[in-house]
C-alpha cells in the first residue's frame, strides 16, 4: 500500500501544466485577462495555444482602463464585487489601455503611426470566433472619430450572441447612441457610468433598447437623475441606476462668458 501511495504521489508531482485537460486550462485562462491571452498564453506551448482558443476564454472582452477602479465589476451594480474572473484579471494586470496597446504594437512590431484602435479591437473581436458576449472598452475610445460605431457594426456582423456593452468615463453622443440602436438594439446590459450623456440620447436608448435588464448611468452628466420622463421610460428595466446624474454644471469660466454675453446684448 505504501508503495502504491508513493507511486501516486510521484505521478502527481510529475504532472505538467500542458498535460491538464484542455477545458480545465481554458477555465484558468478565463482569469488571466485579455492582455495575457493575446501576448503570452498562446505562445507557451501547443496545448496552451489550443486551450486558449476555447470559446469560454473570449466571451467577455475586458480591456484595461486606467481611469476606472480595478475592483469595479463591469456587469454588476454591486460596487463591492471584486472576485469575479473578469474583474480579477483587470486587477492583477493593472495596466492602462494606452500602455496595453503600445505594448501589443511593440511586441508584434507594428508601426505606431499606422496603429488603429478600432482595428485593434475588431481584431480581438475576430479572435473570439463570434463568441464574444460582453465588451468593456475604456471611455477614451469614444473620443476616436467613429470608433464606437465601427466597433459595434463589426460586432453586429460577427457576434450574434452579444448582450453587454460597458463604456465608462466616455462621451456618448447622438452618433454613439444611434449606432447602439442600429447595430445592437437587443443589448441586455449597458453601462455608461460617469459619462457625458445627454437626455435626448438616453431617451433614444430607452425607447429602442427594449430588452435591457441592467442599465447603469450613474454619475453621468447631461440629464437629471430625477427626470420624470426618463424614470417612466426606464420603469421596465429591472436594474436601472442613475443616482448622481445631473445636467451640465457651468464652470466659473463658462458662467463668466455667459454673463459677458448677456451684458453685451444689453448694451446693444
């Protein structure tokens, strides 16, 4: 019996990572984050490469964002949720989006002057093989011309099961809202927390995206959290949060300009 136990113990010690069941490896890779899936995991060995192609690894495409708290779960309204795989991956990598894409460009020897953020994100979406269900991109993407429109159009063609979009600290204007309505109207989860989002654009989303079960627009600027029209339109959404959202607040400089304009008009 002792001999058998020793043999089993030795067998356990001699097992290698690459010998693990592919599904087990895939479940591990879900937790390492998108940076590791793109830059490291596929190049370790053939078995890791094959496991990294498992659709489960690419269902949630969570890009790092230096502005957002690392423990903020993209798909939950619970600010204390910090232990889910996609959140944990962001926390351990801790890299800003800019650092991430520049590192990717350097690793694959891509001329930075020719690097396109929308094309890069579309490439990652392609890597999912049509299995991406959730996408979290940093708000800075909303400042690239037509970036969100191009990304959502690509998703509509490639990912039929897509249900969740998270873009915080963003500028969500009429073009972005229209792209959501046009390309992914069946979204169930949307988060634009701490973004600039005008009332008219939010009303458009509420009217057209009728399958929402979660909409997080807390601490946004552009509409009032107590707006009766918005609250009525959002009444069918099980988890609708808009606490802290407000209309635009004039800075001292803006107020000074408006006062000067009023004085000039009066003088005329």
